[in-house]
């Protein structure tokens, strides 16, 4: 089937671009001597997770227990859940999933750690726990410094928990456009990570896993060499926001746009304006509207839940008519993916496969 024969709106993956992105991250991390554990919150797909593991990733990260459950059921081994799993019901689910694959979890709270320890003991299981440290995000995580060492010792003392390492991640600096500024921000965060690490090591505990980082900070994380595992997510797809950031020694990041929304023109109410069938329910808006792929001089604005409005920037006639189809670049890949059930995988102008977005909506 030809891509342009697909019903719209629909999410497309350019299979060759995806594979090249996966290979590039593999080569970059291999050259830097660092392992990587890509964040599956971006693609939510067991097929893509398996491709990343085939390309040398040590496992994957999941944002939520619900994502990890689906990945585990699909046979994806060695998962790190990068947000804390809180409460008996969720810990029960975690331990159940742990029966089939290796799963580690982050924690930043003593009561939560004690509950993880008690329930793992009751279940007769061993659970790896990573202490989350706030290295600048101002979200979860103990403050950088001695508190992480205290929690690490509590974990170590519990017979069914293993202290596995430290996580520090800063989402808000990933898309700082200026590469030098982003590098400086990365260094500041990694200094906090290093200070925390020193506190933990003072207790005599070893810290096998030092995990964090995203696509934007990855060149600087690799250069510094402190993190043992990079959690890069968006590099598989990229989006218009990430595509605009600077990269050291180059004009653009070394990853290609492999994700698009194919949208169809449903109305041309005036020569200077066409209406397409992708609106707020088909393209996320948290990073602004999507942009039109490959052509300049046309703008997209949201026209409501189901519609987008496209105009020429010079006010001239839009060269599309009702029934035409065009590709949009999402402004934020993660939140756009979460709006769809499936990817249509394309090569050139042919549809070659359909992949489920397995963990779509698995936010619990
Ligand atoms: C904890 C954590 N690690 C890694 C990532 C991946 O970051 P990026 O998509 O910028 O590569 C995210 C994304 O939100 C995250 O929350």
C-alpha cells in the first residue's frame, strides 16, 4: 500500500531513518565507552525497544509501572522504572512483573523503600533500587548530597533490596538551544551528581549504576564520563523542538526526523487557507503546534480538537486542495505518540508494517 493511500490523520515512522537513529546512538555510546538504556516513554513500542536492545542497549527505561508491565509481558528484559512506585497495590504489581523479567525501580522516600523491602521479603524476591537525586530539575529526588547516602544505606540494610545506583535527570535543560549553554547546565547538574556519589561512596557502598541524561545532554554526558548509563529517549524520533537545538561542532543534532503525522486536507474555504484533519487530538500542543514537513512558507495553527489551519506566510494561495495529504513534524514526539494506537511504518512511499503503540495510555 502507498503511504498516501492511508486514512488520515495517521502516525508514520520512516523505518530507515529510525534505524539510522538507533545505529547512531549505538555508535556514539560505543565510542564514548558508556552503556545506554533508552527511554521507552518516547515510543511506547515493544518492537522499537527490541530494536534498541538488539543494537546494544542494556535494557530500557519506562516512565511508569504500567509501561513496564506491558514491556515485560512482551519479553523486554532489564527495565528501569524511572519514577517511584508508590503504595501496596502498585508494589504488588511490580513484584508480579518481576517474576518474568529483571526490573529495577527508583526511590527517594524512606517509607516507600521500607514498603518495597517488606513486600519483596513477603514475596521472597530480590529487588534492585536506585536512589533518585534532584540534580536541578526541582521535581522528584532527594537533594544532592548526604540524604542519598542515608537512603542507600537503608536499602542496603534491607535483606530483599539491593542498592543498585543513583539516578539524576534534568528534563528542563534537554532542549536549551545554545549548545554551550546546554553544556554548562549539564556540567552543573553532573557536579551535583558527583557530589552525591562521593557521599554514597564514603559509606563504603559501591554505586554500580549511575544513570540519567537525555538526547539533548547526551554529547556532554558522554564527554564527562560520569554516567554509566544514558537514558536517551527522543533521539529515535526527534521533533521540531529537538530538531532546532545546536550540537557541538555541527549545526544540527545527528539524528533525523523519523516520526510524522500524515494529515489530509478536508476543506479549502478560501484560496489562502486549507483545513486539515489533524488538530489537538492528533498533535500534542505542549511544545506548540506541529510544523509542516519539507516545505517553507506555510504555517500550521491549531483549529480546534479535530482541525488544523494552514496558510501561506506571504498570504498567497495554498497549493493544496481537498483530498491532498501532507506530513507534519510533531512539536513533541512523546506526547504526540500517546495520542495514537498504531504506527504505520513506511519505507520510501510504501507502507511496510504496522506496529502497536503498546504502552499508550499506561500512565498508572
Ligand atoms: C527520567 C527520564 N530520563 C530520560 C528521558 C529521555 O529524555 P529525552 O527524550 O530528552 O531523550 C526522560 C524524558 O522525559 C525522562 O523523564
